[in-house]
C-alpha cells in the first residue's frame, strides 16, 4: 500500500512565549512567513515547541492557530505522544478532529528500562490501530534515553498506518540500517540538520530540522541540490550551516534557537520556566556565528 509522501523539509516550530504566556499572534506570523519558504510542511508540538510545558488547552489552541495560518498545501504534523497508549490515542484523535494530517509519536520513556522491542512494538501498533490519522515514530534518545532498534522499526514499518520515522539519534550508521530494513515508500526523515546531507545521500526522504526555523530556505536548498545531483554545492552549504545548527541545538538549546529567530526576522519570543533565557554573552556569540555563516541579521 502506498503511504503518505513526506519528501522535503519540515521545521519543528517553536511556541513563542512572553512572560510565560503563549503569543499566538507571533506563532501565526511565523507560519505565514514559513508558507513562502519552500518547506513541505510543519511539525507542531515537538520538542522545540516546548510541548511538555503546555497544557492540553494550549496545545489545542496552538495547533488551531497553525492550521489557520498555514497555506492549503502545507502538511501539518502534530506531536501527540504521551506516556500511555490510551492517552496518546485520545490526544492524537483529538488533534485529528482539529485538522492534523499526521501525528509524531515519541517513544515512551518514563519506565525506560522496560521499553524493550516487545513493549515498543506493541505500543506503536496499538496506537496506529486506533489512530484516525497516520503516525510517524519519533526516535530521540538524547531526551528519552530510549533508542528504537532496527529490528523494532523493521517490524513496525509494515503497519499500514505507520508512515515513517523521525530519527534524531544522530547515528548515521543506524540510519543506514533503518533504510536497509524498510520499503521505499516508508518515510525515513532525519531529525538533525548536521546530518542532513549524509542522510539525504543515503536515501532519507527529507528532514524535520530545528535549523529550518531560522533558515528554512537554506535547508530546502540543500535538499534540492541533492535531488539535482549537485553534491558539491550541497556540501558547501551544509558545511556553512553546521556551526549555526550546533549553536541552536547542542550548545544553546531552545533559548538560543529563539534568539536566532528574533535576529533573522522571525518571532522566537521567550522560553517557559524552568528553561532559562539566553544570557547577554551567549547572545553575542550567536550573533557572531550567524554573521560568519553569511546570514542576514534583521534585528
């Protein structure tokens, strides 16, 4: 059976806050700007969206705001994974009724030592059986401490309602093993921009990338250059973006990402406690990194 095609670039968008409150107007402005960037779609309520800090009421309003602001061609994927299968199914189907087209489901992790292949295969199969929209698996060991094995992915990829995986492990070897074990219509998406070029040349369909929040056009350009066989040009742009991506993910995190968005014409806003705001000396370092990458600072 042919599965939904997710070829392209997806930013996992941030949730802008001011004084701990969600600024839905900023969120709408970001989406309206992203509409013109060449991306395939938008991931809402991912880790960059501070999903774990939002109430269910806020989550629903965030998703509604994004859907109302996005162009008709934009695919909307919502992070609706919870710790139990029951809650994941309930929230996923609630998001489906709002208009989400697919769900990104993180590996349960609270009882991480018990999340073996058997448990994960049963969990995801149960969710997929009862979800009203297709689901993507979300492997992000740096947050969860749980890594989805090649064997588990191989088994799950055969489910008709599981359409792909976002892999944020950063393990290119495992990514290659994933690709060896799935059909060509299964969407393997890389979750870190630092590995985008390598992942695309291996055969990944695209990426869900924090970097696409601040320079979506550059991420799309790398994707298109690879599709056109212009690997040298793609490599040059990839290398130029690596320090930027490292700064807004590994080094400074979401507060750094949001500050970079502010500098480049988007609305990052503040983070919600207990995350800490970006420090003045860190702001200067981020500004310098963006300038060295030849990005146009607006603010």
